[in-house]
C-alpha cells in the first residue's frame, strides 16, 4: 500500500513534466496546497526518483556536424551533467539547501553580504540567484565548492572572488554568482539554439566544440573557458575535474536526469495578451533574455497606454494571460504556476516582471484570465521606463520567444530578427513591430 501511495504522489508532482495544461483548473473547488500539506512528512526524494539507472548512457541531440571543425581540433566530449541539472527544474525540489548545508561545516554557512540594502546569508544568496536565473542550486553549490571549497571548509583562502572571476565590480558572493549563473545560461541556451562551434579561452586560444556534448555540459565548458587557459580547462571539464566534486557532494549527476526536460511535442497552453480587452499597449521589446542577457530570449516587453512617465508606475493594470497560482510576488516579480501544483520548478510558469508593489497580487492567490496582476513600473532589475517584462518557462527552462515554440497571445505569434529586442507579433495579415517607446508600428490592441 505504501508503494502505491508513493507512486500516486510521484505522478502528481511530475505530471507537469509530461504534458502542458491546456485548460485552466476549476479554482472554485481547487486547493493546490492541500496535496503539499499531505506530503509534508514524505521526503521529496521519494516523490522525484531518478529517471534512469546509474551508468545508463545519456541520449542527447547532435547538432549539425557540418558546422564543426575536424575531430582532431575539438575539445573533450565527456558529458558532465544532464540538461535538467542546469535548470532549476523538477529535480531541484530534491534539495533542501538549509538542511543540506547544516550537515557541512563550510564557510558559506556563516557568510553574510548586503544585497540591495538587505543583509542576506550565503544560503539566501544562492537561493536568490538560483531563483532569478532559474539555474539549479545543486550546480551553484558544486561550483562554489570546486572553485573555493566554501561548502565543506570553514577556513578558505578566497573571500572576495569565490567563483574566481577577478573583476572588481563582481566582488562578493552575490555578484560572483550572478555572473556565473548568467554565463552558465549563455552557454546552455546558445548551444540549444545551435549557435556555437568553438570556445575562446581567457588567453585568446580557441578550440572547436565536440558536437557530442549536451547543453548542460556546454554551459560548464563555456564557464570554465572564460576563466582559464586550455590545459586547466581540459582538467576542469573531464572526469577528475568539476564532475568529481559534484559527485562527492550530491552523487552521480545523471541520476537526477529528467529527459527531455522540454518534450519535443510540447505545446503552449492558451494565453491572452496581458492586458484588458479594448486597451491598446505598445510592443516595446521583441525576444530578449528572460533574466539578464545570458538566458534564452524568453521575454517580450509591453508598455501601458498613455504618455510615458519614466519610472512612475502606470495607471493601467497588467492582466493575467492565463489562470494559475501565484507562487511568488516580490521585488517586482510575479510568477504564476499554470498547472496548479504550487511549484515554479514544474510545468509552465509565467513571469510578470517590473510589477509595482502598490496593488500587486499576493503570493498564494488563485487567479483567472483577466485578473489584475499589478501596475507596470521599474521595480525589480534594470529598467529605464515602466513596462511589463513577460516571459515563459517550462520545467524551469526559459522558452525562447523566437524559437520553435513562440508566444501565441490571442493569436498574435512572436518572432525575432536575430537581434535581441527586435521582433514582430503577427496575426494573419496584421504585423506589429517592436519599438522602444510609442510608435504607430508598435501599437497592439486586445
């Protein structure tokens, strides 16, 4: 009986990994947190077991071989982590960072740093960066340990630059980690986009990329190439390098694999334009980074009607493009979980960014299509004018707005030009072009 119950609970949590939700839940009699309460005594390791046996080979898509240099000029093909260990996806739920780090005696446990006027612990900094960039916290901890031994050693020899990126602007754990997460994402999503053929090392030397690697491995090869020369890099990315540190902390990385993290037959659930019927907004930003410049070009920008007011919150309301559960609402960000399981690591989620605090929807709210989310502002992240930054993720992966699964908002389909922030929304014969500011070409009416 116990095995049957665990199987049912596992299926409930992982349902979002298998298929998108096409119809919104019936919120009148639905409580997404009831199941979580019932499972509180059950470790997540029993709900999210490994999806493959240890030692079983990983199958990864092979990019176009014609783009690559001869094998003799390529780097190693050793696979370091599965793709699902790069993103903050379903397998990330297995880690309770606070409990895990309490079992260690590392420097990070006592570390504190002021971030945006608030004193944060080392654990809080890792959680914040993991959450914002949607990068797996296990991966970040393993890199911290590999680079500076902060996880297991109480006394360390590097405090200001624990990720070994020696740039004065990036001193301290927070900025070291934001740089790291951004570059990990850059390598991952550029590989996903079939846009890489070689790595350039810190000394200017170049090596061709082995086309047999997967996107998660590409992320790490890119990161280490930015820091080191080829001889050090080749050690870092092979079995006795970073892989060994990861395995010593968390076990064999491919035991956490969820493959594929984004199914080939995935379809987008029905979404509307994120504002009220009859309103005309400005389409100010085509496909660009979901969070920072390194992540997949998952975001579109919209500015509210009326005269531009700089960073003053707009009067108009951003409206829910789909029904769901608000799983996070702070620092300008509102994240809505569309499958109703209460986790932003699973299934489809929507990010509504730069939502002002006045009137903003609260975490835990159940919302339906058209409900108020908040007012566009500059709150959260960098912004030169009030607007909505709107992005999608599936199982933690940023879904590009210019890829095989573009936005479809009331029939308006997104496309890009190859330059970030440039792009179009097309519906039949109608075309709206992204422009910064107000322009007759970027006006879109719901």
